[in-house]
C-alpha cells in the first residue's frame, strides 16, 4: 500500500510539473505580446478543460481600464459558426437539404442566379455574392429593415456568374442563410440561437450589443494603432444588432463553451461534424492548404505541421477575434483583441505552445514599425533605399503590407506622406494593380482627378494584361465615378 501511494504521489508530481511548465510557456507568450503593444484576452483549453486564461493590456486606452478575462468583445464573423451549425442541425433533422436553391427556399428574393445558388454554396462562400457593405449606400450604424437588407443584397452585383466556380468571402450569403433558417425553423434566427446554442451551453454573455457603443465598464473599446505615438478609436462598424453573418458581443469564455461543445459532439452528430469540416467532401486533398469549409476556416499544415486547425476569425474596425480548435489533440485557442489587425498569428502561436512545439518570435506589428521608420528618417530618405531599409528592419515587404501602411497614413491625416509612400509601393510592386487603385483613391480624395485617372488607368491596363476581371471591373467603375 505504501508503494502505491508513493507511485501516486510521483505521478501527481509529474503532472503538476508539466502543468507548471505549460503555464510558464503561455505566460511567456502573453508577456511578450503585451510588451510588443498588443491588448486582449487569451484562453487555451483541452476540450472542456481550461488550461490557461489571462488578460493583458487595456480595454479602454483613454481611461486606462485593463482587460479582465471577462471583458466583452464584438466578435464579428465568428458568429458565422453559429449560423452554419444551426443550418446543419436542420439538415440533420431532414428539414433542409444542401442542394436546395435560394430560388426554391426564398422564391421572392431576386438575387442573380438564385436558381443555381444552393445551401452548399452559401455555407462555403462559393455563391459569387458579395457583402451588403459593398453597396455604395451602406452605413454600419443604420438599423435596416428586412426589405432594406434585401434591396442592398440584390443590388450588389455578383463577382462571378457560375456558383461553385471559386471561393469569394460573402457576408451576404450568410445573411441569406439566416433568412432560410428563419423560414425553415419558424423562429427569428437569434431566438433559434438562444434556444439551441446560447442557453444550453451557458453562453450568458453572448447577445446583441443593443447600442452603437461598447459598454464602458465591461466592454473592450475598439482601436487602431497607427504608429507608436498615435492611435484612433474605431467604432464606425458597431451596429446595435448582430446578424447571421456575425456581430455578436461575447467573451473568450463563451466562445470556448461553443467551440468545446462543437468539438465534443454536443451540437452535431459525428457524420455532420465531418461534413462541416470538409464542406461535404469538397475540401482539398493536398497535404497543405487554407480552405473555407461550412462556416469554418481550416488550415492544414499551415499553423502547425502535422495538424489541421478549424474555427473562425472575426475582424472588424477595432476588433480581431479567433476561436479555433485542433480536433485530434482537443486543443482550443480563443484569442480576443481590441485592435484592428490580423490576429491569427497570435492564435497560431498559442496552438504551438499547447502542442509542445516551438513558438514564433513575438514582434511588433510590421506596419507600425514601418510607419515609425518613415517618420524617423523621412520618406525621401526611405524612398530609393527601401530594399535596404526592409532588410535592416527584418521585414519582408508585400503589397498588402504596403497598402496597410498607406491606409494608416491616411487615417493619421498624413495625405502627402501617403501619396509618396504609395509611389514607393508601386515601385516595389509595379505589377500589383490594386496598389494603383489605392493610389487613385488617394489622389481622388485630395481632389486631383488627373492623377487619379492615371492611377485607375494603370490598374485597368494591368487588369487587361493579366486577365483579372475583378480588378478590371473595379478600375472601370472608379473611372466612371471620376
């Protein structure tokens, strides 16, 4: 008996030591992110068991209110998982089929190609539809009626005419799924979510915002850090009501409850869960890919070699939320930040730590580092020597990063600086047509229609050269608007 208790004590000691080491890894990451200027809440779990939950940085910059593990965030497109699960529950029950079309289910909705667009296309973003906010008359603060929503969605042209041709991220598609959910279930989509998801799972914080401002005492305020000495508050996309495409207010704990229930088979049957992950068998067969399944982003051998990660990111003005799982190990990571940024690398790093793999170095945002450098040295000193500057900063330039810095300069009111920066961007990437579009918009905003026309024509020429129909369509639209 004595030897049994000695062995038990040894096992418990080993387990405790492993847990302490794991927590130390997580703590090290959290400390590094805070030091690098990030703000948010992180939760790491194995299934239902929370392994780590911590808050870092500020929920309110102006009043110096720190984050807590219960801080509420606007979760944006993470809510697409709620819609996808609910639709698949109706498929499980035989009330809906994946091959049913929008025309069959909502015959009055006169969207282009409604007779060809199916539930499958809506779920995995292959319908060709765009988003309501692609309509020139859209405003985020307005509480639209159903008729107004339909008008917006109908009037935004599709990006391609053959549903299933390719993937194009569509918020309109998920709005339509919400209407289908309401028709088939006989309940408002939010009432269905409450009854089948939020209440059963104890997601007490998940709700409509009910205002166009985040709660001051319990909610994170949205920000964008432009450079080390300047940030802006970003609340322009805060709407009072969430939708089937997202927009819920929630916490890291609530999102964990949902993801754990989905992984644990409490929301869908095993066969349906597999169908959700593979978009009914249409996922890529290769060893490495990023793919949009049914309401799930999936990354095979991207975040971690040998692992496929499923979940969703929610990005809006001033928020970036990640709720992902790795089904084999049961690892779950929920990362919530109140910054305008790409936060997926943060979630990926905590997955690496949870799986016992080396983590990537934590660095400051490359866009902020670049803006700081230009302010320090001056754009004239930077231009012409940009390749050497990038090498010295340890930053690999790409067109998206250049556009991001230019956009930050515009947000900061540095319009002349932005025009010079975009000239550097075009010099580095002369074949990237969208950089010409961004430059044209900058000149147009300045009132220089002549230069704007040159930029748009440059984009059009590159689009024709490459056969890029989307770029061509956008360039021609902008030329007509001059």
